[in-house]
C-alpha cells in the first residue's frame, strides 16, 4: 500500500466511509456488504470495492466487511487514532461559525488556536479556543507545533498570510478564501469555495433538475 498512488476521488470518499462506519458501529452492526454501503453513502458498490482494493484485502467474498476492523483501519489511515490540532486564521463570521462547529463529532480534530487582528477578540477565549493577535501567529504555530491551518482571512491578504504560514512550516491549508493561493510543493492546499459550490449547484439544478450527481 505504501507505494500505491490513491486517486484523489478515492481519497475524498474515505471520510464518508469512515463516518458511516461510525454510525454502524454505534448501532451495534458487526458486518456490512458493499451493497449496503452503496445504498447508505450513494456511491455504487463497484466503486466502493475498487476504492477499498487500493488498501488490500479489507473484506471477504460472501461475508462482506467486518465493521469494527474496517473502522479501525480507516481510523488509522485517516489519522483519527490521535488528536490533530489545527489553527484557525481569521475569526470573522465564517471563522466564528467554524469555531462553534463540533469537530470532535466522529473525528479527532481540534481547533486549538485562532488568530485575528480584531483587538476586541484577541486575548479572549471564543468557543473554548484562545484567540491570539496575528502578530503572534508565527510564534504560536511554532511553539504549539501546528502544521495544519484553516484560512478564512480576507482575500486581499490571503497570499501574504500564506507566505508567513509557509515560513513556519505549515504543511496543510484548508483555504476558505476565494483566492487561489500559491504555495511550494511541500504544502498541500484544499480549496473550499462556498460561492462556487452554490453557483455549481444552481447550474446543475437549472440544467438537469434534482438528479443527484456524486463525484466519480
């Protein structure tokens, strides 16, 4: 598996599988078939079997998949067997919403620090998270050894902030800004453009109606 390149579409589906396996485990279900998984997560069973095949023999023909074993495998694969601390850069309206979101539900991610320039909130605790001034960002990220951040700053300063994040060794950025930031190939960026997603949804509704389209 170490030398196997996992397709991007497959990687995006792994958290979906993991979340549903949590539901099954909580319900006391011991095994599940690819057909049952397909009905639940709206991904065809052939795609599920192909996705799982990248990781070796996870199930048995005629038996399906052992829920607890599969859950434990994906927990380790997705690094959910240990707590991951992330930082929030920008505590505006969206930033506040993310602070209030329960990341601990079905995963092991915690926002442990937030940064902003608004002196009304810097030096305070917001939703259980300390908010530091942006001037302290590089020092705190280094001290707290945080390598993953959520970026929700205004677009005009997004690249400047990104450059500072790269300087202190940040490895992953979940970018909520509309700007496509530039980073070296040592840094992974995941773009989340809510406006673009909404416009895409409107387009598909207009062209194709309400038929569900899942990523291939």
